[in-house]
C-alpha cells in the first residue's frame, strides 16, 4: 500500500491584527493534523509576513481522511516573555477539501475567531494537497516540551458547541455520518468525490444500500394506472398535458409519489461489505503504425498499476486489433496513483514499444450502481517521438471535460523590429487557442514599444491538448498584416488561481517567423519580446449551457467545491407513441434512445430499434450540490444505424423532444412518476412526438445545508468580485459548448454534436419573433397583479360599490392613525395568502407549455424565420420583408424608450431652470410645502391626500389635474434631437 502524505505550504498572511502594543505583530503559524504538529518560523514585526515553508504530514489511515481536518493557528509570539503568545486567528480545512498536487493552488483563507469576543482580521495563504511520492519524507513534528507551542489547540466554547449541535456540525472531527458515504478508491479521489460528489464509474463496488436508500426502478408487467393532471393556468390542449402514473417499480408500487412496498424488501447486498476494484476494459485500437522491417505489427496491450500488470493476447499482422479484455485490480492492493496502458509489438527477442496512455487515478470516475458503465472513448497513444495514434475504451456514461477560463493579459511589447524603418508600426497581438481566436486593438508604436494592457479570455478543457499561440503582427496596409514574431505556450505551463489575486507578469521572447541570414542575426543583439500575465481562472463557473437551465454552478477549482446536499435518481422507464422519424423497408420507423444531462455527467440509454413504444428501464444517479439547477432529458432518433443491408447512414440524429425538470420544484423523498409529452416546434408548428415515462426522486442528506444555500450567491464569488461582460460570457459559452461537443463526439458510441447542442440550448440567444412575443406576455403576466390592484382602486375611487369604498376609507383612516400597523398588516396578509395557496400547490413538476411559449397560434412566416440559418439562407424578397417587419417592431420599442426618457428629463427640468417660469413656480411651491409640512402632522396630510384621491366622482373633473398639466408642459431634450 502506498504511503500517502498531506502536503501543506504556508505561503503568507495579509493584514494581521497588531498585538504587540506597537502596531505590529511577530507572527508564526502552527499546523495540526491527525495528532501531528508543525510550526513555521517567527516573522518579526510584520503584519504581512511571507514564509513559503512546506510541511508534510503522515496519513495514518487514508480511508479515514474525509473525517480529519487540518487546523492552522496564527499566533503573535512575545520572545521577551517565556512561552507567551497571543491568538491572531485560525483556519480549519476539512479533509473533504484535499486535492491532488496537480489540482492544488494557493488559497487565501480568511482568519476565523476562536470565540465570540475574539478580535481577528486578515487572511492566511495555504497550499494543501495529497501526495504519495515515495521520495517525500514527513516533516519532524514539534517537541512536546516546546516552550512556545506546548499548549493544545483551543477547544470550542460552550456557545460554539450549541451552534454545532443545532447545525449538525461536529467540532471534534467525529463525523460519523461520513462512514455511510460511498468510499472512493484513490486517496485524492476519496477526498474529491466524498466532498464534491462526482460519481464516476471505474471503481465499481458490489451493489449495496447507500445512505440515500436507492431502490431499483424496474417496472413489472402490470399495466400502470394513469391519472391525468392538468394545470388550470396552462389552458393548453389536454393531449399536451402532463400525466401522473402509478407503476410497479422494484421498491413497490408508486402511489401519489410514495412507495407502497410489497411483502419482500427490494434492497439486496446489505449484509456484506463492499469490495472495490479498478476495472480497465481494453476494447480495440486502430491506425497503429508499422514496427517491423517487413511492415507488419503484432500488437498486444499491457496494463500497469504499480507492480501489478495485465497482458492481453497478441494478434499477428493486425493494425486494427480488437481485444475486448477486462482487467480488475483490487483497491486494497493498489500501490500507485497512475494507470499506464501500453501498446507493444510482440517480438522474439524484445517487445517493441508502440505507444501508451497514462491515467491519473485521482481523475478516474467512480461507478455507483445502478449506473451504466462508462461510455467508450478514444485516447491518443503517445509515442516516444511525440507522435500520436488512437486507442479505444467502452461505456455508456459520459463525463464532460473540466473547463477553465484562460485569461491572457497582453501588457506590452518591447524592441519590435520591422522591415520598413520609415514609418511607425501599427501593431497588434493575435491569440489563438484551438479554434478560438482573439486579438488586441492596433496600437501605433512611435517608440517601438507598444502598450495594450488588454484582457483576452478563452475556454480550455482538461486534459489540455491545445497551446496558446500569440503572434505579433504589423498592419502594413488595409487587409494586409505582416507577422513580426510568435510565441507558443503550452497550457500545462500556465499557472492556476482560484481567486482574484494579481498574477505576476512574465517576459516571453518572440520567435522569428522566417529564418534570416547569419549576418543579420549577428547584427540583432536583442530579440523582440512580449510582457504577459497568464493564468487559468478556477474561481469561475464556466457556463456551457444556458444560464436559465444550468445544471451545475460550481467553480472549476476543486478546492472551492462544497459538500453535496443530496442525490438525484432518474429512472428512464420508456416512451409511448413515438412518431416515425424515418422510412425503413417502405415503413415508418424510429430507433429511439435517451440522453440525460446534469452537471458534467451525461448518460445515454441503449437504442431500441424500430419500436414506437420502447422500454428502457435504466436508472442513473447524480450528486446534487444546489437545488436551483435543472435536469435535462432528451429523446433522439439514432440516424447512424442505417438500413438492414448494412449500409451505414451519414445522417444526423433527429430530435424527438426534451424535458426539463428543476430540482427546486421537487419534494424531497417523493417519487415522481409521470409521462411527459415530447413537444417539438417544427416549421409547420408545434407537434407532439410522443411521451416519455420517467421516475424521479430527489433525496436530501441535510435539510439545514439545503436551506442555507438559499442565502448564498447563485454563482461563485469571482463572478461578482471580477465580473465578465455579458457579451463576452455569451461568446465564451458558445466556445464551451463547441469544446464539450468535440470531446463527447470522440467517445464510443459518440454523443453527436447536434445532440449536445440541443441539450445545451445552443441557439437560445438567436432572434425569434415568437419568443419575443412570449417574453412580452410573460412580462404582462408578472404585472397582472399590479394592473388588477390598480383597476380595483380605480373602482374604489369611482364609487362603483359604495360599501366597498366606505370600508376602504375606514381601513385607510386606521392605517393613517396607526402607521406602525402598515408593515405587520402587509406581511400578515402575504402569510395568509401563502398558507391558503398551500392547498393548491403543484403536485407535479412543471413541463413544456405551448401557451406560455406562444407556440399555438404563431404565424408560419415567424416559424420559418426562427428555423432559418445564421446567416440567412432565404431569398432577398423574404429577407427584405422580415427586415421591414423588424424595423416596425423596433420603431415601437424606440418610441416607448423615448417616452420614458422624456419623462425622466422633465423631472430633471424641475430644478434646472431650462424653463425659468416653471422652475420658479416649482421652487416657490417647494418653499410653501416645506412650511406646511413643518407645522402639519404627517397623518393629517396623508388623510387629506387619501380622501382627495378617493373623492366622489361628483367632485371630479374630466380634464387632467393641475399637477399633471404642469408636468406635461416641462421641457425635454427631444427638441435637441436630429
């Protein structure tokens, strides 16, 4: 068994509390972990000390790591008094936050108080990681008789213990509930997944009862009873409505969202311990190079994990072999954290090396039954020369790559060299990462040292396969640029950060674009160079889907991930009435499969061929970190199967429909079994493509943690500390979807690009007249309550019902006399409304609504415009007609915006003296009003104003009132507009 160690690098502290009586402090840091204690050097008279000291703790029991915690105490040491020190703050890092060394970054933790009355401020910078490097030895612990640090760490106060009991936090590191969480199989993965809930599928254990009580959702042959439920507000056709079902699943019959269990308990394997294995399935390889002189290749695969290895059989003279071999390695006997898959050529004397693929076991996903196996993916073989070919592995669960924001700050260039010395260069920097491009603004360099200080942002995906390519170019003529130099920077060499700390700039020498003669090289003593700040920002959440349907809101950096709050279980039972999507043998046919996406985990069911009522009966699970997320399930027709004669089709996978389920609308512990209508908008109108039968359950592990999330920001801190412009976010989201689609299309069976784009709502930002109308009516619906109250109050003022008006007068007098009752009355009224509406709360998740989407009576030309390509592919006459229609709509919007601006300018004109007579009247009125308000009680003025507003129609005039007439006469800036 490999020996694991916890590495802690104490970097620095910032803005500490002065404690020595002279406005400073002599600080040191004491580290405590698993009974071991280390201490840094003492920095004399420094409120911003820098240590850069590294310590290593022995991990006695790696399986117990999530239950431990690292504690760092900052003390002010007074050397004049023996064993005297004062508390400056502490930091406590749970074991679930520990990550491998490759993922570790410096984190600046705010110092916490020891008690309620402690005075603490400042931050402590630490870098914490797990390693099993055998060359690293543990540090020497402090002596028990250390005169400075012989006191034990502070114990929680009585008040802190009470708070811990209420919130469920264990201050003594005895979190017994952690024992029930799934045990992961590499140390860093233990930490990462028990905290962050990434549940992948290579370490598969024996099926057992989890803490969430997962029951199998396999239906029995009994015909379920269907109960139709309709929303009174939707008012859409009954055929498009949601249907609640009561199927018989593995745990029993589902009735009203509750499981009615049978006589026999459905759970199994609950009397034995789980055994964990690393499973490696080597399926096949393709396009392998020739190795022998004769041009032949006898390939086989060797799988290595530490001292253990497995070897497949070899094939003679085969460049595209298929092994389909499975190897299992016990987790208890694993001696390394790296899995190596080597392809070799069988030879008589010595086997030749062909290529290899290396996997970090910290990144190997964990499979939790009843998840399907991982989706097969092609991996590139790396040769000794750096060339690459491909290999293949298999599964049905996909994991999207971890995405990063790459921030490139182009500061300046120095000593640029151009051929034409008679002019000033007009230079800019062009940046490229894969298919993403960006450039700075052109700058005229009069001193040949141009300065930009511009930020360019890109999306990068792990593992980093692309490089950052920066080229310095000179615009010598319109549409003609000349390259002055180039830099190629591997993304693996760029530093990572998890906050908004300043990244130090570096100078990079530019490479010459072409080779020049030796004499010219001798004359040029200095090369041009660029000053850059480069970093991979891990504090952001990289948006790869529409913000309205986000399924994951966590930042990229794993250190910032919070514990999961529950488990989401999805049972894809089947579909009914699927419309034929293609023709096979002269008959309508459909080859249906489903795809579900939540977070970085995608799943794909098997394809049921030529069946309008396919049955899948597949169950999947996801860890949940935020209830304000959306699960998306889509149904597709497999267009790659082809005809029965064996010819493979090259068509796209057609969309059948999509279902979105927001987790915050689900009750915890309830099983939702419904048939969801699959509605798709076609150029001919909305069409029902069938129904998808799903079983969904959201289980919560901690109600307190879930309620606490409602008080936290929706996005990570960096989105608010250093926000990204909205336009740039849309561009980066577009690039992120393209990267995810490209990575998932490599897997086998591939998730095709059109599937990923449809599931991610790739084109939701494009213009649509139908969606614009739908959003307008949604806005009107939001303000319908305000309009209703305004209409009711107008009726009160008009005395249409004298009894109601008199009662309103009495209520108004009571509120004026007792103004302290206004707010309590409003909140009590809202409380009673909420209690009353509880009886009519939704009993089922919301679903696609054709009326809200404004898809029932949409004009055919508007649909044709919505399905048009970008840029357009329609004729010139149609484009001109649509442009004129858009101009008409935009003209009305322009008029409304202008009217709002006019009213605002009139308010400004009250005191601007643009109209001297109007301003004089208003100033005189303000003076008289001030005198009246000084001598008259506010209640009297409020009563007079209320009675005046609700006066009888007999005392009203049909003409506008004097204040309205005065306001409408005020000048606006419309006179100054062209």
